[in-house]
C-alpha cells in the first residue's frame, strides 16, 4: 500500500505530523477521524520518505514479554466486561504503545472481520504468539471461558518472565567479571608482557621457566593476533550455525541440562514450566494427547520435547500417564509420586500445579544462591592469574634488580 504523509490536529488543537500506509487518502482521513484527530493535509509520500521508512523497518521493534502480559490482562478485562471482540481489539490497537504489537492487533482485527476466529487470527503471527498461547485461546473460545484463559496466560507469562529475569540478574555480575578477566589477559599479552620482555632482554640474564612460557605466549599473541581473532569469530559463527541446525540444537538443549552449577537449575525450571502448563491445559479441558503436544513445544527445549512427545505412544496404547512418564526418563521421584497419587484421586492437575510451585520456589532459591556459588570460583581464577603474574613477571624483576644493585 502507498505511504501518505499527513498533518492533523488533536482534540486540544495541537498539531500532529506523521505517516500512514493506506489504500487512499480517504482511508487515511478515516483512520485519523477514528483516532480523534482532525485531518488538515494529506499528501502521498515521496520516494525518499518511503525509502527512509523501509530502512527503519530493517530494525523493527520487538514485542516483549511485558507487552504480551499487558495485552493478556487487557483482553481479560475487556472480555470479562462483555466488550465485543472487534471493539476490544480496535481499542487496544490505538492504545498500545509498542508499534509492532499495535500493528499486529490491527491485523488480527482485520482477520476477525474476514470471518476467522481469534485463535486462527493469532496463529498468523507465530513470531509473537507462541503455539501454547494460541492453543489456549482456541480452548477459551471453544469453552466460552476466554476471559479466564487470558488471565491464566498473563499469570503464566509473569512467572516465566520473573524466572528469566532472576537468572539474568544472577549471571550479570559473573559475566562482567569474566569479560574483565578476558580483557585483562588480552592487555597483558599484547602490551604489558612485551614491555617486560624488552627489560629482561636488556639485562641478558637467564629467566625462569614460567617467565619464558609467558613471554612465548605473549610473542605468539602479538605476532598472530589477527589469525587468533579470525579463529575466534569463526568459532562463534560455527557454534551458532551448529546450534541453528536441528541435530545441533537438540544436542545443545540436552547438554544444557548437564551444565555445572546451572544445569540442575535449568532442569528444574523446565520441569516447573511443564507442570504449570500441563496443569493449565488439563484444567481448560484440553485432550491429553493434544495437551502433551502443545506443552512439549512450549518448553523451548528440543530434548525435553522429544521425551514428552514419546509419552503419546504409550497413552494411545492405553497406558497410564505415570507409566509413560516413567518410561520417558524425564521426571524425578517426586513428580512420579505426585502423578501416581493424582491419577488415583482424579486430581492430577491440582497436584501437578503444586509440584510446579514447589519447583519454582526451589529454582528461585537456587538462583539467589547462584552468584554466591560462582563468586568463589571466580576468586580462585583471579588468584591464579595473579599468582602466574607474580611468578612469571615480578619475581624475575626482583632478581634482576638485585643483580643491577650488585653491579
């Protein structure tokens, strides 16, 4: 569609300038009037203006978890109040601050006007709305409990965001320290040690083995730093390419659960997410096979997804959830025990939700302790670097100073 440049005035008479894509100038005027603005001038944008807009489109604004949480809560309030869906979406499209989400909501509203249901309209934007989100909305439309589904989705997104923020916060300080250590090692190898090497060479004295090793590493780094930098870039790009492939992503997701310190936290956070989503699905009345499929794909872990999807075969053969879960090898004793009790009592959704809350509390506690567990390791690494410098640089300096004084 062509791009139009407009001038308008709002309800208070303030001048507003901007651009809009529309089929015609009349459509632009209609959009402005719907937004409470009075059109003053509408002109077809020049090629230069259209080109600058396309350059900005190369760096689009992302839809964050906060935006989705706010959208879900607003949809809950509007649907609970009985506001028609189209009116609710048009209102949200005008009030949403994120331009990408606002544009998406407008597109969803147009899809509804074309006769699609809400879940199908959201399904056209998989880069913003996850498969689990879309599936839950479809269940809400089918059961007539859309307002309840939206508030459940908002609470789930809030908990998920809180966990990720806690992990990022716990890893922020160690990450800065590690980057500082890497920068310090690079500066020492490229600038500091070569200077000491010139001093040592001027005395012509025999140097300790540690000093010789440091000087050899420094000389190699200075002579071949372009090749080393290229190798590092190639290594990073190669790793990204490997992880982007299906088998590489599967291996990375499997290995991630076995990482020192963080692997156990990631594992329990994944279990907590599965329990929470599975309980939500069962409470919403999602069929068991469908629930396993939707939840597995919402976990963002190909290894865990394959294990959970393997449960479908056993359930289709008539086996219980507990039996198929035990065969998957994915769940620990606590989960298995709660599943067994839940199946016997018919309250598996409630018990799984409680297990999810238990794991969430454990994950929060472990995340708080993560920095405290990493700090001693970083302290030992820094102490080792200082020790190497003392043995390789400062001890020879003191010996050479003694020789110079005697001479």
